[in-house]
C-alpha cells in the first residue's frame, strides 16, 4: 500500500548524445602530411619567424659551435658578452647564457647581448628580425616578452598569472592587471583560491593494459593509455571488458587494488581538465558528461586563473580514505590547499559536489583547528549525502546504469559486478543511525533496513560486501562538525527512490517507490544533516536550497548554484584584505 505523496514512477529515458567528429583532426592530418612532404623546410621556417621562439624548444644547430670565449664579466643582471662562431671563418655572434653555459644559437649583429633590467633573468636574447627580449627567472618560469627596443632589452617584473598586458615606459614597464588581480606587478590575487573536489564518478580515469589473461576473446590484453572512464561508446560496445578492467579486488587485509595487469591514473592534478568534462566530444553537444565545466568557466570569466587561483583535485573515485590510494589523495589535497594559500595570500574556499563533500568532511575532521583557521575560509558543499543515499542499496543488489540515456541499451546487471567492488559504493550506503529501521529493500524472504545491511549482503550472495562496508561505515557516519564556515546547498522536489521491491527475486529489476523529498539521488534528510552543526561553534553554517526540481547531477552546474557560490565568494571578500 502506498500512501501520502509516495508514487511508483517510471524513470524517463534520454537519447544517447551523438559524438561529433573533431574538425581539428583534419587540420592536424593536413599539417603532418605537409610537414612530411616538405621535410626540414617546415622546421627551417621556424628560424625565419618574426616572433620569438622558445630557446628550450629549439633543435640543435646544424653545425657545432667550435669556438667560444667570455670577453669580460658583465654587470649584475646582464647577459655575458661572448664570441661564438658557427664556423671559424664566420663573423656571426651569438648570445650565451648568463651562467656561461651553452650558447643560445641565435645570431646578433652586436657583440654584446641585450642587458637585462628588473628581474634577474637567467636567460636573455635578442631574436633575429625582431626586437623582442625573452627572460627567464631563477624559478624557471617565463616572464613576459619585452615590447621595447632590443638595445635596452629589459624584462618585466610583472606577474605572468595576473598581467593582462604590458606598456613600455622609459626604462621600465607598467603592468595592466587582469580582473581579480592587483598590486604594482599584478602579483596579488584579489580572489581567494577555490579548490574543486569532484563527486563519485566525476573524474576521468585512464588505464593501460598488460594482462596475462582476458575475460573474453574480444577483450584487449595489452594497450597504451586510454580513457577508461568515461567513453560511452566503449561502455556500450564492450561492456563486459570495460567492467572487468575497472573492477577492484582485495587482499587479505581488505586493501583494494586494480585487477592484475591493469594500471590506472588520473591526470592534471591542480588543473580542471579531468573534472570539467568526462567526455570532451560529447560535451560539445550535451552537458550530460559536464561536471565542473560550467562553474569553472564562470569563475575564469570572473577573474580566476586555472592552475593558480582555481584548482582541481581529481582523484580515483573508486576508493575511500580507508585505502592507501584514498589516503594519498587526502595528503595531496592538504598540500594543494597549503600551496594555494601560500601562493595567493588568501585562505582557500573548498567547493565539493556529492561524494566530494564526504572527502572534504573527512579531510577537515583530520586537521587541527589551528590548521583550519589558517587555511580554510569556507567550505561550499553542494548536494552532499551526509547520511548516505538509498540508491546505493540498489547499486549493491542489482547495479545501476552509470550513464544517463543508456538504460534501454544496457542491463544494470552487467555493470553490477564492478560497482559492488568499489569502496565508494559502500561509503555511500545509508547510515543506520540516520535512517533507523525504515524499510529500504523488500526481498523474497523479508525486508531490510539500513540497520540490516550485513544480512542483506549475505542474502544476495555477496559476503565480500559486508567486509568492504566494515572498512567504510565509520568514516563520516558521525558527521562531525568540520570546524569551518559552511554553505550547504541542496535541492528537493525531484522524484527520489525511497524503497526497492525485489520480492519477485534478486535477479529481477525492482519496482521502485519514489517520493519528492530529495534531489533524485539523496533524500532531504541526508542532504540537510549539515544543519545539525548550527550553533555548535562560532563558525557560521548556512543551509540553502538552490531551488525545487534540480536533480542531483545538475545541481553543481545550475544557475542558482553558481549564484550561491558567487554570493559566498563576495561575502568572503568583504572580510578579507589583500
């Protein structure tokens, strides 16, 4: 019997977005064909360029330098005068590095290299047919090309990250700052650093295979690096192979690892490319695989710089802090926060989505209050299921289709074997202390609540699930106060599963009972547990809705969420001097 506002609904199907061919591939092929036909002619054209060429990218000279000598010691900050001839009978001169190292292999009609003013650059050179000087500071970061005369050859002190353009004035430069930066050298960010922590299945995972055995004859045993997560076409066409490759296994100590012969990695630590969009080609025509792309693009338009004040924390979302991989991620995340605060000069703002919020909560619970006061301005939690999500129970019993729109092409039972082995799947199970004895699953031989998960694992024939759950159940179940200011964003009025009926058998898809008390994945009870922190400390705890009808996956890219993030950043800036 269904009463109140509970209903049995069917989930709508969405068409699989069509992948578009990348037109840049045609241009790349044309360039490679041209380069192959012309041979060294293309490379030779580099030296005739009107603009500067990075010396580190230059090919070796056709003739070795046979004679080089230092004429005199230069004044501080200038380049060494040197005599370098490509041929003994040549009168061409070349500029050498200031430390007397290799020659820069660029001819000049002068016997003295340009003097370096301002920043003590390690390298200075005048390029042929242009009056451009390029300098390099001791930290090995390129500074801006000087726009003045080659005779003065001065290099700018302007910050590369914060400077929009330079203006040559007399014997120096004026730095024009990008929006969001200030200071005479544009070296100060007016904006606090933002660190993005992605959700479950919200980071691209790459894999390389060197397997001795394969599941099926059509599966690959060896491969170069390829996108394991997410390529919808591979998931659709070789589902069993992909499931076997992404599955985890456990040793006797319940330490998870990849299967034999599978090597995985995540890329662009500190950047956002791995968490902005999971499938770039699909993102051109649909926002389904977009994770942080909408928010990060908005912040860049506001003045943030990727890799400097806007940082991503990609991670292998199959693991939890109960594993070595998860602990390594937390150590790296802590260091990322510390480096950002030291570099920008502001306390950081953490922005998390879904399971990323559980990672953020765990990180903060492991740090001293002194560390949090020094490094964290605020934590913006978006759709975090603090008490778990009922949908994770279905993941364990019969699996879920991980890509929207493929429901009518795939059976969840094909993806279930891998999903069951993910530590994160157990971490997201409903917390017994929060859900109590409310029935979550109706089975052939009885009902199960969040307090009876061990019995459920045994009855579905997956005792390993009980052991995995034991390693994750206490990580964040107590939802301790994070010790920082929090803005907790959530949504409701989306059909959200509250009960699964498997009375026809575990090998049948369940009948699902929904109500409108959640965001489609997590219920309001779980999403608003952050409100229990209000009044515990002096740190302000805000719990706000981004609007009704916004589902869990779209919450991070919704206009109201971006508006709330903007409001939080503006609020922080009012209390921060730069």
